[in-house]
C-alpha cells in the first residue's frame, strides 16, 4: 500500500502564496516542491482566499 504524504499547514500556505504571484505556473511550483500540481490546485480551492488576485 502506498504511503500518503503529510504536509504542514505552514507549507501549504507557503506554496499557495507562491502560486498567487503573477506569471507563476502552478506546475512549476509543484515541480520545485516535488509534489503534484493537482494537490496544489486542491489546496487553492480549499483555502479561504481566492487562488489568484481578482478572483
């Protein structure tokens, strides 16, 4: 059985904030952090703030 990764709330917030910067690709942030872009998109949807300014 595959182990499920655990990410701290601080790490999730940090990654979501990086994705909110203009001109940044979610996929690029995901690769830099060694996680799936789908995971980051889920974090942005479930965060209390919009995934990008103006949303």
